[in-house]
């Protein structure tokens, strides 16, 4: 294929949900769509964030024409500061997004002291932006955050449509639905490649409308005898606005607890996405002066995150908010896979403290997803009628299921490309083919720096977590090899420190190690040999006595 | 209340699902219903099992008349070896159960070399067993294992009914449903206290019948072009039997992979619960001689457990079974809360290797629960019409929801007792009241011994998992306080070992620690003071440079 092919490369967003980012190249020019971050699974011990590896882009930074964002959720914008760190540009990078998206990005860049590292260009549906050979047109889509768009990217090689995150929702509460008509026109115009969200393809039918959630919230808040506490995703700005609006309609005032939520609501309000009378939103301390049935409290913690507001309220250790009789708590969210246990624990604790808790499992109306279900994805395919399809924003099984759906819709199976991160597929009028993968992967962020939590470190953390660690120190005379001190032991996460059993084991270990070294010291063997000998001796003794395998770390010192 | 009251105490099975065990006392006499084990949550690092604390029973062992089991699932029988260890009896303990339940218990006790520690007494529905003042009558119930029963326990203080685990399933495939008629008679007779399973109370309606699963399995296996691999719970003996039976009906032979599954099927078959012609079940190596469309492979791993057969097949590292084109894999199970991520990973990997995977989310017919849903629980309450209710086998929110249901069914709210582990409620004709809780709780089993994985050890493991560990060793001259050797460092799970950055940090740390000790050594302060000083110095340096907080363990040696 010639240099005019359009090359698509997922840097994130396939093979795992989270950290969405797609590289689009045409000849020497490149743009990036979205730069998300992922919150790690539990088994990535101690890792704070997972971002994309942008090495390929960093090495070709002069060719990057800009980054275009579809919407303001963390898994689409949160990686930008780390992208900026990695590409270390001489000139600011142009970033494109709708006003709310740029507003949320600005908050994030400000926290990192990076506002000066970008040039912000606002885009709106119906208008076009030109980035070199890429003509970008945002198309309104409905999602759980206002001002979300899909992107039509017209190039000399053909037209690409990237859905962003979306559902159709025919009765949207924020007044804007996915632009069916524009999608149909796009299909008429001819789409070479469709990149589509598929994270809810396992769900049959259509995703329910936010209108049902609005109705349920109004009914539940209206019927509540006392205070109503609502928790949802801080990022679900549409839902936040609905809660505040419903509360206002029912004569209640809303207090917001949780920094991310307050910040998101502030930005949404400043940009006109939340139109409520002054005084509907009040400070937490003002709430205390109101009767319980005039209060709504909106908080973070819908995922049972241990340090979140709702988890602290559930545990009874929030300094300002304590559960009272007649409190109603609404979990207006569903647990993200992996969070089921912690959410269940929060709900249990709230029940224990006497609250009535309403959550999706017992009242399915209190939350709907922001993503399209199976029949909606079929509808999308029917509207857009692409020649090629690349499923995005899904784990492998979801990419697979969207391909099945596409085949049912008449797209040839070989025209659907299931990708892994870093795969490259080149598209042009002549055809499509896979090219050599580019450098890519996951960069783990822990603490200050990025990229240095390696697999070895993680493997060690997993082992430390399973059986703990036993450190042994031995001091030998450099000249004679005589045992001057030790072996001394320090352990953590193994047996109870200072227990009788531990003391007994260490006493026995001391004798065994001393005996093991006895024969050798005369010959003055090297330190690494002695370290190995100490480790082997302890490994077998400890396993024999406890059936555990703590990590054993000997240190032999010669003085 | 007088000594004749019936005292009920959940030793497990409330506040968390798993390790079901209930203590029933009347005056000086006691029996235990079930002795389960729980598999730990991910955050109990390295803990193998969680069992009940039986201290209260152990201290009154002469009063224990026997242990009665409702069915043969791990969460009801798996704790028996640990109970036996804890109560260390002079005489064997009488245990009561239906034939399959006793068969499965025997396998377990044999593994622990404890067969001689019990006397087994088989019970059957319609027959009664007498344990001192307790007259025990098993009532047939339907569950995901054959030969399950509820227990009517008649006492001078009144009648108790313990449901065990159950659903009604009007069209059972194993030919036995819950005995509606007996339950209604029991209601007529008058039940003082009902102890009821409530783990599925959050689900509306009735739990679907196994008949639907049978139909789905037959259809899917019949339509599969090649081999069919089915994974389910090893404990779901009903389902295992159905898979073998369906395969046989469709002209396929079944091979079973996974020790627990093979063992359970063997016991079920020996006791007549699986009636299939010889030759339907074949050894794994015989399968290789058959064409793919004559093969069904039944395996463990439905929960994505890393070392299970299906997870190894999914990762491509099972020595005997590799995914082939046209393989169909059926997950005939739903993920237990907490296992969602690992199950999803297995499914993804199987799709990647080219299998077609069918799982509950995309075909809800392939699994149904063995527990009663909300309307079934209402039906139970209508049949049994108890005076008092103690919800069992549920997390706190489920106990709470069963109480709501009971109140709707006409039971006064104050007659429903929500309990935590160790709570005691005394019931008699005169009334019911809470008494002093007894010693109880969770005993964590790790490796050979039980009970010694304390909270301190767990907290340390959590910290080790988050940021790793840094050991520092310093050797001083006992006389002069002079630094003879070190500080030397060993770290794991912190920074990449042997990296330039780590070496740089350790170099700097070496200087800082040496400088910190410099001033002190002259004065020969005590070792614990020096340890504190080394730790403080390193803590601040490490946090400053890396923003991480590894556990820092200094060891100061004097020679």
C-alpha cells in the first residue's frame, strides 16, 4: 500500500477498558484521538494510574498535528499530563475539544502546572477544524457527560468516523441526543472506516434512557421521609446535574461533598451546562440548618473506594456527615467490574447504621449506562454503513462480539479488524491490511515518576503480599570467616512478630544457619555462595515448619 | 427467660456469605448445624481459608450432641476438619447427613486423616433422628447439589426450621424438588423460629429452573461444530451430572479434568446420583482418539482461578488441552462477587485463541442459581408461617431485605432478628430476646496452622503489597560505636533492583545514614535509638525522592 493510506493504531482502549487513545496517521502526519488514563486492577499492587506508552509519538513529535478529544471523562482525557511529560515538546501542543471537555482538561492541566504546554482550540458540532490533511467534524453524541462528540475525520485516503463513547437515548434529559440524521448523511457520503465503542455489546436491546433515571430519582427523593444521600460517579456530570435539578424541583437544597465532584459541577455550571437558581446548591455547613426533608447530599464513593466520602460515611468516620434515622441513600451507579465487593461492603455498612439503601440491584431504575447496547450498535452500523470496522473501547470478547454483529449487518468478516494495543491497520480505497505493530503498551504510574514499576517489581509485591518477607543478617570476620554476629531476623507479613511460635522458629533457624555456615567459613568462600546457602537453609526450614514461602532476603556482611 | 429457651447463634453465615454454621442450644445441650469454610477475599493476602471460631463450643465440648449437615457444599461442610482440630475431642463426634453429604464429608476427612474422629449417622427425609432433646427431621429441598435437606428441629421449647440452601424449582432435572407439602404441614403444626437462606433476596421473581439449563446445554452441545468444553463449579454436582447426561444423549463422550470435579463425580456416581452407561465418562487420553464432534470436556475454572484447568487452557499452558479451531467453550456458572475480573480475563483469552465462548452475560440460559429469589422466599414464608424469623446465609443488606419481605408477609418487624456472628437470640413460647453474644469470629487458615494470621500480619502484607520493602543493615563496633560496615540495602517490590535510579538512591541513602549516625556513635546510644534514627532518615529521603513509602526495616548489628 502507498504512503497515502490512513493508518489507525489503538494505543489504548482495546484488550482492556480504560485509557482510550487512538493514533491516526496519514503519510508523515499524525493526530491522536483522546489520551485517557486507567485506574489499575487490584493486582497491580500500589500502582496509581496506567497510561499509554507514547514512545512512538515522542520520537516523531514534529509530525504530531494535534490531539482531539471526544469528551471529558478521565479514561479519555486523564492521560494528557503524562503524554505531555513523555513527549516533552519544545512548542505547545494544539488540543481540540468541545467547551466542557476543554474546561475539564484545563482543571487537570492546571493541577499539573501544564496549562502553558497546550494551545486549546474549541470545536463544536457542525463546525470543522483542519489539522493538516485531517478535516475534523464533531458530531453530537449522547453520553453520561454533556458536550460529548463523535469525530468525522475526512482525509484524502477516505473518511473515518470515531464514535467516541455514546448511546442513542431517544429521550435525553440534558436536551441533546446522538445526531441520527448526521450519521445517516455520513453513511450516504461513504465511510471508509468506523471506529466504534463496543463496551456494552454484551447487553441485549437498547440502553435505557436517562429519562427513567430522572423519574426514579424524583420519585425516590419525593417519597423520602428524611435526608437523601446520593452517590454516583463524579464524572457522570449529566447525572450530577439531574440530582441537583430534581432536588430543587422538590424543594430541597443540595450539598456536594467530594473534591472531584465539586470541581466538575463548578466547571459544568460555569459553562452553562447546569442551569439552576442561585441557592439550590449550598455549602455543607448550611445544610445543618435545614430540616432533614429539605436536604440532598451528593457525594463521591459510588464504587466503594475506601477513602471516598460515602465509604467514610458508611464506616461512620466522616467528620461532618453521620447517618441519621430516616436517611435514604441512593447508589445511582453500578459497580465497575472489580469493585463489586467494596460497593457491597459500603451498602451493608449503611444498612447497619440504619439507613434505607436503594441500589441498582433492588431498583434497576436508579442507574443506566452511558454506552450503547447491542441493538443500538446494530443501529449505528445500519446508519453509518462503513466499509471497514475497528471495534474500540472494549475487552477482547467485546471486540469479538461487535464483529459478529457487523457480520450480521452485512460487513464482510475480513473487513473487521480486531486489534491489540499497538497494532497498525492501514486503510485506503484499494483495501486494508495490517502493518508492523508500533511500540506501545502500558506505563504504570506510581508516586512521582512514571514507567518504573516494572513487572519484576509487581511480581515481588504479589509475593510479599502472599507470604510476607523474612530478612536475615549475618556478620562474618573478613579474615577468619568466623561468625561475629547473627544470624538476626526481621520479618513482616509472615508470622506474628514477637509471638512464641516466631521466637521458637527463629531460634531454630539461628542454629541451623550457624551450623550451615560452620563448615564453610574456614574455607572463606565468597559472599554470594554464603547468601545462597543461608537462603536455602531457611527456605526449607520455614516451609517445613509453616508451609509458607515468605520471600527470604539474606545479607552477609564482612567486617 | 428460663433455661428451657431455644438459643440460636450464627457462628457464620451472616454478615458475609460463606462458612455457614449455626449453634443451637437448649439448656445445657447443644448441636451445630453445618460447619462451612469460606474462601477469602482478595484483600486477605495469602490466607487460604476462613473458618468459624469454635472456642465457645470447644470449652463446652461435653455438651455437644452432634453436628447436623444440610448438604455437601464446601461453605457448609468444609470447616469440619478445622472444627475437629479446634475442639480436640476425646471421643469421636457424631455427625448427621444424607448419604451424598456424608460421602463428600468422608472424602474431606480422609484427606485430613480424620475419618476416625467422627461417627457418621445417615439421615433421610421422612425419618427422624434424636439428639438429646432435639428431634431432627430432614425435609427434601432443591439446590445445586443432590440430596440437600432443610431441617425441622423439634424441641420442648418449640419447633425450629432451618432451610439449608434451597430454591423451589418446580421442574427439577434431578427429579426432586423442595417438599412444598411438608412445609405447609409444618406451618400447620406451628413453627416457632424459621432460619432461612436469603442470599438471593435481591433478585426479583423466582429463580429459573435447571430444566432451562438442561435445554440450553443440549441445544448448544448439539449445535457445536467441534469439541465442547464446559466449565462450572466442581460443587455443582447437579450440573455436572446434567452435562455428562446431555453429552451422552447427543452421542458424545465426556472427559473430566480437575481433581475436585473428578472426585465429586466419583462420589455422586458411587452413591447412585449419576446414572449413565459405562463408557460415557472416559479418560482424557481416550478423548484424543475421538473426532472433535464426539467430545465434551468438563473442567474446573469457572471462576477464573489462576491455577484451575480452564484458566490454564485459556492462557495456553495446559499440558494436555489446547484450544482448537471450532472449539466451543461454555461457562455454565456466574462469577462469584470478587471474581468478575479473573473470569473476564479467561473468557477474553479463550476468544483470543479462537474459541467461541458462551457465557451467562450473552446467553443467560447457561446458568441458574441454586438459591431462592425474592418471590420464592415470600412463598416459603407463606408456607411455614413462623412466629420468629432469623435470616441466614446473607450479607447484612440481604438480612435486611428478607426482614422487609417478612413484614410484608405479616410477621411483626420485632419478631425478625438481624444478627451478626456470635449474637445469641433465645426463643420460647413466652417470647424472644437477645442474650449476651458468645465468643466467635473468623479464624484465618494459612499454610499448616490455623489462627495465627493476625490483623497485624495482614496489615503488613497490605503495606508490602502497596510499596514494597527496604531493608537496611548497619554494623557498628560495640566498643567505639564506629561504623564498621554498611549501611547496606536490600529492597523488593520498591524500585527496580539494580537500576541506575535505585543505585543512585541507595548511594545517597548510604551517605545520609552514615552522616546521621556520625554524631551519635561517639556517645554509644542504644540500638533502638539508632534503629529509629536510620528509619527516620530513610523515610524522609525515600519519600522526597520517589513519593513512595516502602516499609523500611533497619537492622543494627554490634560486633
